[in-house]
């Protein structure tokens, strides 16, 4: 559902305002028709039909069908070649293609067919479905998800730091108490750090931007 919602949002962003195709019918369970938009990807080998009704029924019967694109390579030529005009496509990618017209399938639609009312008589045809309220609500949900993720990360870092402090305190107490294992461990760690620092040695600027060990 999210992918197809983002697909319709992308169409609106590409054109700044929804450019609905003039002279093309709206379909139940489909957003659009969008002008100069090509839906990427094939479903059922981009099977094509001479009528929109046939393409609509076939797309509704396919779970992976993301929409219908009316091609622009010539009505008579397309029919004579036997490839039809209306192709069923998968999406969700889109691209601008002058002359093409695309209907984007809404989620939850299948084996519906026809035009007109949908659900409880509510028309769900074009970009009016994506209202400003819907976009704001989804944006708020995204911000809440980011905030929750950040809070969880901070909480995990806090408990990790607390655990490390607790371990350090245990080592300190054990070292002060003279436990042989802890004393050997701490002394060995000190020697390793000292050796590492001495191995690198103090460094001076050689004057050309690089540094050399003394």
C-alpha cells in the first residue's frame, strides 16, 4: 500500500499539480488518468488490449498489476500490429512520457471492474483521493516513527553506558582489593597502552604539512 501511495505522490511531485488527461475516462479503483506518465515494469508480459474496459478487468484480476498505461505509438498502428493500446503494467516506478496516459491502481481493488461508485457509494477515481489531510497525517506518522527509533537508540546507549560503568566499578574495587587476576589484567593493559604510545612516539611538524616521529 505504501509503495502505491508513494507512486501517486511521485506523480504529483513531478507535475507539481495533478495533470489529469482530458478526454480520458476515470476508473473505479484507479487514480488518474495522469497525462504524459508511463508506468514502468511489465506484468503478464505487458499484455495489451484495444479497449480500456478489457485492460481494467485484466488488471483487477492480477494481484501484481500496478496500473494501466495507454501507449502513444499510434492507435491504428498498434491495432494493426496486434499489440493493442492499453498495457497492464506493474510499477511502482514511473517516468514522464509525452503522449502516454496512465491509470494507477489503488490498493484493495481486484475483480471489481466498471466505473462509478466504490465501497459505500464513495467515488475513488482520481487524485482527489490524496488530500492534504492524508499527506499531513502520513508525514506525522513518519516523524513519530523516526522519533521512536531515536528514543530507542538513546535508551540503548544509556543502558550500555550504565553497564560499562558498572563493569569498570567492579574492576576498580577488585583492583583496590588486590585480587591477583584483576591486578594482572590491569597491569597488562597498562603495559600494552604504554608500549603503543611509545612506539608511535612524539611527532613534530616537518614544515611541509606532514608529521615525523622524533
